[in-house]
C-alpha cells in the first residue's frame, strides 16, 4: 500500500536531461466520440486513423476490475507501436483532508497505479483536492510532498520487480520499461490546491513527479492570463527554470471562467482561451521540446485535430518567414548591400504602398480630376485647325463684333 515519507529538499534542476527527443503529440481525453466500438483498443485505432498519437484514459470515479482485460490489450498495442498511453486518476481527491478522507483517496490512487502499470501509461494525472482547513503556503506543500513521496515509492514497487518477470513475460514493459510519471495537475478553483507556483514547488522536491499544465485552469485562475504567444513563452520559461528538463504534459480546452474560477470546459472556438498563440510558440520552440497535449474539450478528438491543424499552419508560416529571410539575405549579398539595409528599403516601399492604398481608399484624387478637364477644353481648337472653318459660338467667343 501507499505510505508517506519525509519531505525531500533535494533540488532537481536539469533532471532527466538525457531523455531522447520525442515528437509533439496530440490526443483526446478518453475514447473518441466518433468511435463506434467505445473500447480503448478501438479508440486507439480511431485516434491513429485521425492522425493523432496519444490518449488519456479517464477512470473518473474508480477503476473497475472488469476493465483490466481491456487495459492489458491496450498496453500490448501501445508497447508494440509508437502510441503514447496516459491515464487520469479518479477526479475527486482529498489529499489535504483528515486522515479518513486521505486514506480513501490513497486507496483509489493505488488501484489507478495498478491500471497505469497494466496499460503501459507514460503519465498518470492526479488532483490534490481542496485546501480544507489548511492554508496555502510552504507547510501545506511540505505535507503534500510527504504524501506524494509514498505514492512514487509505491509506483516504483510495481515496476521492475524481478519476482514478476515470469508472470509478466507477455508484458515486457512491466520489467523493462520505466515507471509511470506521477502528474500533479494545476487546478482551476481558488478553493483547490494547485496554483502553478504550488505545483512547481512540490514536484521540484519529489523525484518521479511532473507538473501537469492544465492551460484552461491556469487561464481561469489568472483571470484570462494566457492570450498571446508571449504569455505561453513566459509560462514555459518559468517551468523550465524552476523544474528543469524539456518534458511537458499539458491539457488544453476552451474554458468559461468567472472571478478567477473555472466554471466548465467549452469547445475551443467558443472560449477566450485560444490555441493559436500556443501553436505559434510550439512552432518556434517545439523542435527540441517533448510535449504531449491532451484535449479536454467536449469535442475531444475534433478539437485535438483542430489543435494539430493550427500547429501545422503555424509551422508552415514559420517556414515561409524563414525562407523569405534567406531570400532577402541572398539578394542583399548579390546587390552588395547589408541585409538590414535591404530590409529597411523593403519596409519603406511597403510604407509607401500602404499610404498610396489609403489615399485611394479615402477618395483623395485632386490631380487626376484637373487633367481630365484640360483635354476637353482643347478639343474645339483642334477641330478648327483641322477643318479651316470658323465656327461662331455666342457663349465662348466674347470678342465677336457681329
């Protein structure tokens, strides 16, 4: 069973730096809505067919024993393929409550750890729960870290046990693979433990844990703080500086929020939290990052595919911009100019074109109007010269004596 251990004060800057690079992955939180069979294995097939590469199994309330046969099948399939499996522990948790509430939560975590082992999960995500009678601060974080130390130790006991090698011969990841990483999720309510700073402080002191960056929750608690690519860059820079490494496990969805509290998830297009700024950041920095993005949206795989499409668009725009910069450098070298000087000329030409378009749109055309009237007055004089005839016009000829 899970036990508790003293608070570890060892820092972990730059840990797991030797991890091999892995691609950016997108997937839904659960079996896709479009899946006809509704089983995990069939869901994996549908996810792969959609061009996605990961999923997160939702245990919701508890792990049912009848699901373990299905977990084994999913684990074998993920081990033989490049499909990343993840698991979300029971949604309700109360690790900071009284002893009875905490033990009930730990029992649920024990069964979910068994399921993560069977399904070959790379991450297992947990909620911490409300502050209860405790106050935010270091003392509460130390208490929680003490509990999570026991969770991590129990997780390592389930993986790599030589006594299980014969029993699990058909499931080599149990003895050969690395234990699942314990994910601590950021929360979306002011009454719940789980600000970004709190999560980073705890996982930075408990080996085997990682932060789960729920972007919708962070956005809600920050009263709509994630709006530009610079906001996401600042967020990732904070995690990298305080936690280290290049692994990031994220949840993303639209969110309805009020007064710093998340109300409920929404589809991406109906939220003030947009994925496009994050896609822009990932296109710039994602080449060396190991990022998994799980769609919590009510549309699940549809918004997961939308996020993948937005990332591809951002990547294409980045490639086009870099190609343009390379072309400018080449032209500058051929013309014997400095690339910055050529860029300044291009900007000046673009400014002049913009001013010309603005003048045309505003209808200011005084000079063209004058040039049109002048030829009309000269037309009669040309006729006189051509025909040699005198024409009398009372309106125009004031010097006529007859």
